[in-house]
C-alpha cells in the first residue's frame, strides 16, 4: 500500500475517533477538546506539533466565564495533541507543562502525575489500535508495561518526581494484574475487579463491553475514542456537528503537514462583552465572529448569551452590589 493510501486510511480513522470524542457527552469535555485543537501549533519546517501558550492562556480565561469548571476526567483534553503528532516523542517535551496548567485550572494538582502516566499509556494504546484495530488487550498491556518501565519524564520538583515514581510502580503492578487476569480468560462477570487506575478501567470496560464502568462524561469521551479506534460505531450528537467535522479535517491536515498554523498574537478579555449591546457583532480573537444575543441579570450573576459558529455560549459575570 502506498504512503498516500496509508495516510488516507489512517486519516479517516483519526477523524472518526476525534469526532466520536464529542458524541453524547457534556459541553464541558467538548469545550476542552475544542480548546486543545485550537491551540495546536505547527511551523512549516517542523514535523512536531506543539502548543501555542499565549492562545492557551486566553482560551482558559474565556473558559472561566462560560464553563462551570466542574471537574471531570480530563484525559481527552490531550486527544488533539496525541492525534496530531506522529509519535509520542514529538510532543513529549510540551505535554507535562500542559498537564500542570490544566490541573492548576481545575484545582486538581494532586492528579498531575496520574495524567502524565495516563497520557503515556493512552498514546501507546492509540498507536497500537491505529496499526491493528483487533489488537488483544493483553498484548497492548504488555506493550504498555514494557514502555512504562523505561519512562522517566523531566520533572523538576523533587517531591513531584518521587510521587511520580511511586505512582508508576502502582501502574506497573496494576498492569501485571490485568495481564494475569486476561491470560486466565476470566469472564466479564468480574467487573468489580476492574483496575483502580482510570485509563486501565476504561480499557477493560471496552474489551468487556461494559459501559456501566464509566463514571463521568470525560471517561465516556475516552471510551468513545477507543471504541471507534477498534472499528466500532459510536452513536450520539455533538455540541456542533458541522464545526466538529471541520475541526477533524483541520486536525488531520496538521498531522500530515498539509498546513502550518499561525502564532496567536491577539489579546482580548471576555469583559469587553459587557460594553456591547444586543445585536452587536464583532470578530473576537478567541471565538471569531460573534453576536450578542441577550443580556440579563440572574441573582448575583449577569449572563450574556453569545452566538458563534460553534454554537451558543453563556458568559457569566459576578455582580457587585
């Protein structure tokens, strides 16, 4: 098979997996996947896809106003970064910093080391399934085990580094237990014995066809992605079907070097919407073309509904008495 045909085949799978991450889940996880897609940065001369930190900062400033910041499993926030790169090494130098920033945003710094390991495992799983959608669970877990033993990212804080090593030992132990269980071909009736590590629990639930093991929409988004990579169809609507389709095409073009991205040079604040009138339209650096639909006071909040090509956003501002 020619390289072009391989890229076309993989590209369609990647687009489908990306779109499935939005299906039947809450806006909270959809917003995050969308944000990570928009902050991808690729220069012409580089094969690596990294992150535009300036854009990321403004995206998260906006997110504070239109999202409730409720904590969910955040792994698929990193999905665009994983899918847009051809290897883990291509983005391994930037994702740890990204983990730190999103954990800080959600006030979940204690989960930082877990996400570093989850992303590492998720990357191996995704690349295995892109090569062979019928990969056996135990084969994937053996591959993860062999790689995670050698994995030592750069972590400057000594306490965090020690925490990472301790957690890595737990992950390796959990992997051994999963491999032993499936080598014995134990039945799916033992769902209560699923791994305590979230990414492993999701993987097991897919191979045992048990969605009841999924705890929130962040986990469901990951479940959908893996299910799609295994060649199965995922049903459900997205928060903006046309936009998600367009973003999947955009992601694919970045992955295969068909386009480069421009460095973000805008500067904006959601507070500018307070000075606008209903019906006003502007081009915003973050949301692009927007229109003010309504403005109203609800209790101690002032809510501005904004229309964009991705859908409607309710920006909430605290009112001082």
